[in-house]
C-alpha cells in the first residue's frame, strides 16, 4: 500500500506565496508570511478566489473560515500541509459547502447581550473584525467605517450579519447614518430593546468605492455566487446606488 508523498509546510508556503503574489500584484519576496492576510491586500472576494485556487492546486476543500482561523500565510500553509497528510475521515452528516461564508453565531442569550450597549458593541466589533480580518482590539469604536476600509461589498456583508443576528431588515445605507461602531451599537440597541433610536449623524459623503459608477458589478455577482451576499442583499445594494 502506497502513501502520498510528504509535502512539508515550507513547500506549501512557497506555492501559497506565489499564488498570493500573483493575485495581489506583489513580488513574491515582498509577501511577509507572518503578516495577516488583511494587511497583505486580501479582501473577502479575493480571499474566496485565493482559497479556490489553493483548493484546486491541492485537491482539497477549504472553507472561507480558513482565512479567519489561520490568519497568516505561514499558518495557512501549516494547516494545508496537515490536511494533505491527515487520515481520511468519514463524511459528516451535514457537510459545509466549500465556500460557505462565515456566519455570525446566533446567541441564545441575545436579549441579555443587547440590553447592555457595551456588550453589544463587543459583539459587533467581533463581527466586523472577522470581515476585516483583524483583531477586535484593533478596531476603535469611534473610527468611521470608511477609514477602516469597509467598501460597499464588505459593508453589505456587515449589515447582513447584523440582520441575521438580531432579526432585522436594515439596508446598507445604515452605515452612512451611523458611521462608526459606537453609533451603530447605540442604534442596534435601540432597535432590539424598543427604546427611541438616537438621532443619526449627519450624512457623510459616500466614498467613491460605494458610488454607483465605482461599484464592481462582477465582484457583486461573485459575492452572490459564493454566498457572501444573498440575491436580495445584492439587489438592495444596487438599488441604493
């Protein structure tokens, strides 16, 4: 009985780095294997394409969570090397699709969480950190979303996560009315607790990336195809433009 040849993590890292450099337009030697993917120019859509390319290269399935759980090229290379040499396991009863997006976990104690604005801010910050691929503590609740790099697609993903977590039906324009995490937490708290909503901040100028002519329709279609956004969420984003 033969076994698959051993592929060290270093070999996987070399392949992974070359693929990443090609997708981001960087030189291979400029890719720092210990820096988080978010700092290497990998957004949510590019991340899906990147994992797809690696999956095709090695004949494995990589869910979107892989970039959150293994946040640097070096960590992801070790993970892939482990998958290549792990013994085959029985298929789970309800397998996750290859490109299922990271969904916010619905908390059974949601009422208790939302009664405390500070706790709700923490939940929102965790969700936003997953989308931006950074540590939650790196996000200042007073920093405007536009300065955090939240483009139109990521904004729609963030609002969709808020809607799923608290059973709301908000539109992406919510981020322009409540332009930072602190304001958003106060608004969501008012919605779920039934208290009067705080007055929205003056409308901020819509950044070029979120305006109609700059909206990447191909990226939007890819987001729907890869289940990052639902058809209704994508339609709402287009209507808002």
